[in-house]
């Protein structure tokens, strides 16, 4: 993360003052203020975004290390606990990228420098309210940081919240899985796996952990475990669909297992081949399996016969994440593009909209906010997560981290979890939408 210290914060009256515009002031936003470099006082241009900002200003400045539980009502708008965040619904619209869509038309922001104060992170910023850098891990007044879970010593690569469990599971490249109590936020145990965790998902009471050359399967209700063999190299991604467990591996294959209720174990069902490099993202939707690969392609597989029915080659770098939203497929890549795919009359997918970012994209997660509106969480390699309304792609805010966020998991009751490169897991909650004042 790009962090800075020093400088002076612009108070609300410097950010635009009263809600009514000054008729003697040029109604243009100061270019230098946007870049955080304006030293003119008074400046003939606006030091705020249009329309005028509300009086409640930026997100709070609470400490980033509050420790408490994060259990929530499971009847929240984000859906049942344990459901994978790669297939969600809401709004079904083709107005991609148009302002005003997705319910964000009345939302107003105060812009501040998009850098977290390094001295605040260390707990010793002497500028206080006068600091022009962020004293918060988020902007936009739409999410709140509840707590930070610390213990992992390397990148957090998977987060799972099994159905019916009051435990949170996190996997890391430090070769461990940690178990957290949702009531207290305390770590209850550490499981050593002897290999880096490449991914982790939950389906019902099951937790699946991808490690080199194997998938570990744990049933949290029956307290049983088994190891699924077959993968060659690291298992980077997994998904469950049509009663099959799919795993994308380092050698470019996708392995499938089916649970046998008679023998009470998972049995190999198929191997899907076609990618020439590692498969790093999977999602199931519309009776299809979609796979993103380091070979820059997305393959579409029929869940009926497990045959490849289309190959999408519009990305020019690794396809890091794929996501289903209503009838659309979303894909993000290290080529800094997020593509929206829609089916034509022939049934094939074509690009309906392309959203450009300034940085390579790492992972996507879809959920609903506190008012049940669809939102997209988009992690980039600049150590941020962008929060977008869908389908308008209006930015709701940003989440900042010390290093890249590689894992995002939706929880119940408006909760979601992020895991970054330092090993930190953060627990977030959607807030009620602020009401703009006249």
C-alpha cells in the first residue's frame, strides 16, 4: 500500500463549506486539489466534488485493532452463511457503466487523499484532524471495520464460514489453517498442513482446502476429514456445482469429485482438460462451469457432459477471477480490465461492457449491501478494494490494506471478510446508506 505521513487535513469548510454554492466562485473542481497538491488559499476553484458534500464527512477514525466478536444475524441481505461469493443476483440490468444505476444516485462523497497516514498506522500521528492523509482503512461511509484477526505469517489465500458453524476458518501460505470463534474473535486453534494453502471454500458443513497435490476435506458437523488425491501441483481454486467438487490445478487441468453416500467418501468423477497453463479461477452458473487461467483464456464447460463448449480469449493476461451475476459473467484480469459477458441469441458469450482499472485486478466478490442492493468488491494490486454499485459501476468507496488483498468472503448479516499479504484478516460490515442533505 502506498502510505504517506505529514501534511494538513482539509476541514469541511475547505472542502466546500455550506451546501449552497458560492456564486462568486468558479464552479469547477480544482485539479490540483484532486491530486492533493493545491497550495492556493483562497483557491478560485472548488475544493470538493459536485454535488456538495454532506456534513457528516468522511469515515470515522477508529483504531484498526479493535478486538471483539463479529457474530451476526444470519437473516441479513447477504444470504445464507457459507454460500460462495462467486454467484449472486440482483437487479438484472444491461445498463453497465451508466451513472445513476444500482441505486447510487443520491450518494455523495467527500474526497480526501487516497493514502493512509503511515504515522497513524504506527499510532503516533501528531497532526490529528489536521492530517491530510487518511486515518481510516476505508473511505466512502458505506462499510465499517469491526475487528482485525492476527496470527497468520503469510498471505491469506482462503476464508470459509461453514453453514451452521460459529467458527471462521482462514487458510494461508504459511501452511496453516486457523480457526476463529465468531463470538469472541479469538483464535481457537491452528492446523498445520505441511503445504501452502492455495484456496479454501465451504459448502454446507464441508470445508475444502487446496494444497499442493491434494485437497483436504473436513466435515465440521461430523468431525471427519479425508484427503482427495489427483491434483498435480498447487490447487489454486475450487467450486461446487451439480453435486460435483471442481478443483483448478497448477498443470492446467480441472479435476472433479462426487460424494458417494454409500462409501461416505469423495470419488474421482472426471478430468477437464484444455487449458495450457494453471487454472486459477472457477465459478458455476446457468448450468455452466467457467474457468479462468494463466493462459489468458476463459473456458465454458457444460455441467451436463463436462465438455468445453466455448473459449473466450479477449483478455490479454491472467484471468484472476470469474463471477456470475444474474445472466452475466464477470471476469477480471491482470490486464487491468473487468469484462462483462452476455449471451447472444446463439447462446455464446460476448463482451457487453469493459470496465478499465488503473491497476491489475486480483479478485472479485459479489454481495448485497445493508439495503439489499448488489455491490461488487474488486481487489487490485495497489493494496485496495474498490466498492462498486452494479450495474452502474458507481464507486461507493475503497478499502485499504498494508499488502494486496487476495481473499474476500461474504458472511451473514452484511458482514464480509478480507485477507491480505501480511496475514491479517479483517472483518467488515455494511452500514446503512447515508442520506444526502439538501
